[in-house]
DNA sequence: GCCGTACCGGCTTACTAGAT
DNA sequence: ATCTAGTAAGCCGGTACGGC
């Protein structure tokens, strides 16, 4: 499908508040007159067979791109917002089922002449319906050829539904361990910055900004102004004789969404020789007031020591973890009375609910990242997985995951860095 | 008063497109 | 190639509420 033209004036606007309200509501069935599968038809057969297929061993052979393609087609349709909410709260099967239902609704929309929709929306709906019908047909037909076809459809129409919305992104690793960069004696760590070499921009959080520029706090508030050039120093461990290199002319400004950013920092970021894929750098203040950016991210908000006097769960380690290797291979956990097994090295949970237990032990369909599993267990509204997910203690008791790891291993959870897939996902076929 | 749960607003982050 | 800024996912902090 051709990428729709996007201009400043025609940019699609999304009512985030309305979408959030939609996503927090339970799903409601479509009105009876809009049920796409109310009467038997050839099209109905092809579509309605998808959901049963998902529950069979065929799923192991069929690439989930078929499901992704169906959901992606739905995202192109006018009811994408509802599907999006479902992706947050529902299981893979439910998302697929909803996508099928939405596609039927879109077909109905086509039959009714697109109703009150504008031309562009109607065109998108038609494209979505066409792609979805192909994908659903491929999934229903089964077999390797169908999977390839569905994958291709998903590649073209998939956008963000392909991995992110279906919970297939890689797990977040645990980050950080206390340390202090050599050569920055007496410096105070102000926090971490996100460095984007792609755009030559440094992104300080508000906390880091406030720590680094306490005199500019008022300017950075909503309605304030902030646009000035600053000087930063790069900490180069490869040049011990001259460890600090000056970079001036870095522009600090505040965006329309009240976000502080530092641009024109390409040379500085490059001088740090960041490891491949690294996006974090640390910001330090020397005793003389100079601000130093270091490629070392350790020492700024990593692991915390175990709480003084905390009682460790019986049977757990009494020494603090210094790496992922010190953590248990697996851990029994519960969430909303649903049992599961946490794999700390991948930071995923193998669900043990009755439905998932029917799947094979290694089936990816029963493996969840913490937040999706929280939703899967019906506690999605809690939105604090490290509290709603509890570690099962040897004596049969339980303890919130956050508390358990802090007391038993001296570590806590930090937000991971989303992994950018290789190559351009939505570029032309010639793109790598 | 403490604790667990539920909810909401808003912040952080990753990603992207258009402009320069 | 770089700059600028919009979008949305993820989820945390703060708060209210009920049970003990």
C-alpha cells in the first residue's frame, strides 16, 4: 500500500484523551446490525475460521505476521482506535478476533458507501479491508505459502502492529551497576541523557535539567522560554592525557511540548565512541562547575543497596547481585491469582493460566513481558507490574516483585531501552 | 495508622516525518 | 545530513478508598 501523503496541515490528529478512555473501557460487541458474520457467506467462512486456527497447533507453523497483518489492516480502518485499545488489554487471540470483526465492519462500511466518512478515510478503509481480507484468507488457508503471503501483506500494511502491538518485542535487560568514571574525580553525577546520534540531539529529563541548570527552572516551565547556547565537555577515556574536550555552541531549547533538548551535539556524541546501540550517556558536574558528558552510564541511578534491616525471604540469596548471572534462572510468580514463571534473564513470564497451560511449554504465545502479562491476568489497570506481580516465597507467602528483588538481591528494575529493528520497516522494497 | 488496591494525570522515551 | 517537533506506548507518582 502506498504511504499516504502527510503534510503539516493534513497531519492526522489523534484525540489521546478519547483514545485512553476507549482503551480503558471493556470491549463491547458491535450492534447486531453491524455484526459482520451474522449470516453465512463465503467471506464469512474465510474470516471466521481464523480464530479457531489460532488455538490449534497450526499456530506454531503459521507466522504471527498473518495475525499482525489482519490487525494492521484494522489499524488502517476507521475503527483502529478500538483495536489499539484491545491490543493493550487483550490477548493475541482476542486482538485477532477483534481485528476480524473490525474488518467485517469496514466491509459493511464499504457496502454502505462509506457513510459520513471523508474521501481519504473511505479510501483508507477500503485499503484496510482489502489487505485484511487477503491476510485473513491466507491465515485461514494455512500452509507455508499462505504464511509467506501473509507476512508480505503484514510487511506492507503492518506498521507498528507487527511486533509492538502484539507483544513480540525483545525483553528489557536489567541495567546499571554503581561505578564512577575514572578521570572525573570529585564530579557529581547529575543523571542520564538520551543521546540521539541520528539527530545529533541530547535529551535531558526534567530532573537532570533541573540538576544541571537550577537557574533555568522557571524558563523551562510551561509558558517559559529557553533558547541559548551552552558549553559541554566530553569525557574521553581514550585520551587520558587530555580527558576533557570542549564543545561549545550547543543549543539548548524547549519544544512546544515543554521538553528540554540540546541540539547541535553531533560532534560531541561522536567523540564519545558509544558502543553500538547505546543511547544513554551520563552528565557530570565538576567542582569548577563545568558540565561533562561521559559515555559511561554507570553510577547514575542503577542498582540500589538492600534495605537496611530488611528480612530476606527464606531460601533466597544473601549476597547482592552484581550481574544478571547472579539472579535466579526462574522464579514462581503470581498476578491476580494467576500463576506463572518469571525468567529474569529475559525478563519475561511464562503464563500458567488454564488457557495457556494447554499450549506447549516453549510456546511463544504463553510468554509475556511483565506489563502484557499483568493485562493478561486482568490487572492491566493497575499499571504497576512490579507490584501487582508477586514472587511466590518458599513458605507459600508472596511479596511484590520489586520488594523481593530489592531485599533478596539488592537490585531493582529500570526502564529498558526499546530495541530498534534493523533496517527501515516501512520503506520501499529496495531499502535494507 | 497501616497496607493493599485502584485509578488518573502526566512524564519519559522511542520513533518518525517534514523542514532546512 | 541535520534540525525540529509531533505522536504514541509505556508506566510512574500521587491520591483516594476500603479493610484490618
